[in-house]
């Protein structure tokens, strides 16, 4: 670990090869954890959780500026998890890096749990925002970035959205506001997994290229393999290469990566894993879940 000037902590990265190897193992374990959590809580939204795991692992292990012991530090980077239905991946990642206790994972989706099926900052104080209805995250993150600029803060705002949220006009209204106000402290990551709740993205939105659309608005745009920690880290390092512009990383992902029984992505938006599928996931990922460490 290393301390920044603001006394916040990030993870020291040795090399892209080491990063990819170490974080790949974390990613597989968190995938297994998401499957276990969904089964135990009788919850769904597995595919949306699995597709963003490597993005979250990279963010919280070398990109975001924060202090585990004082997560509310005003100098921290802000993180908006807009695709709230994928909450199990966020919770498992927070537990893995020590921001929340791993013991909380067993309460996911239960009554009065601090880990409801959609993140709520009133239930879990470390969150910067409650997320549920899609299409709101970028607007909230843009407002935060604007406020930080007004306060001359060096903190950045990272917003993780889904490709399905690009259906929403509010996403593009926020994109216009961000470029008009030169919010180069705003970084958006699009989990481009190609599927939505009722169909595949290209069938619903057509063949539109998300990176090109943000580019037309004037954003700095990058694309990468959303399951390669080294490519993700390189993309994050390359954001804001043009001053006065927000950045977007379109991360191309596969919701069923590593798990052959998740090939029907639409089905798995709503389905709960069976006991057999939990065991199968652990075998195919070659690891146990974080819940089993308790």
C-alpha cells in the first residue's frame, strides 16, 4: 500500500503481468461469491454482477483513492455504482478490500440487512449514493464532479454504468452537461455486456457504437477488454489525457465468462442459481467464495 498527499491509500502495482495474475484470482473468487450470495438469498441479477467484477476489482485495487480506515475522508475519490441490480459484486468487492466486514455478505438480501438487493446509502454508510432505477447514476456523478470542481478539490468521480443505461435520455443529458462544464475529474465506465433485462442491446438499441456516441459529445473515449485487469488499469491510467474533458471507458464484457451454464444471458437476468450450479461455478472457477472463509 502507499499513501497519497491527502493521506489516502491506494494499492502499489508492481507490473501489468503481476496485476493481471493477482487480480484475476480475486475476480474468480468474487464471481464464486456472487453465485453463492444469489443462491443463499434467493436473488437474481447474476449476469449483471458477474460482468462487472473485474472492473470493480481493478478500481478498488489500484485506481480509486481511498482510506479503508477512514472511508469518509473528504479527499477520497467518489464512486457511483449506477447499475444497482448488480449489488452482490459491489458488496463482495468492498468486503474483499476490507471496507466492509466479510461477515455481512451472509446477510445479503435479507430483511433489515445493510446489504439489500439494491445498494442503499442509508443502510450502508460507506456508499456515495443509493442506486436502483437505471439512468440516474451519471447525472448524480456529474453533479458531484461539478461540486468538487467548485471546491477546487483534486478528487475524481468514477461512475460505473451499464450499456442498457444508454437507453436513457438522462444519460446523454448528463454527458452534455459534463462536457459543457469541462469536468475532467469525471470518469465513466460502461459495462458493455451486450444484454439487458428483456433482450440483447443490439436488438433494442441497434448497432450504435457507445464509444463513438460519447466521442461525438466531445468526451475522451477508450475501449478495452473488461475482463483484463492490465487493459483496464492501462485505460484508467490513460483517462483525462485531454484537459477539460470527461473520459469514458467502454469495457467489453461477457456475463458468463468462465461459467458455461450461464450462456443464456437473458435468462440469467432473473434466475437464481441452484445448489448444483453453485458447486459447478466453484469447480469451473477453481475457487471457493468469500462467504466460505467465514
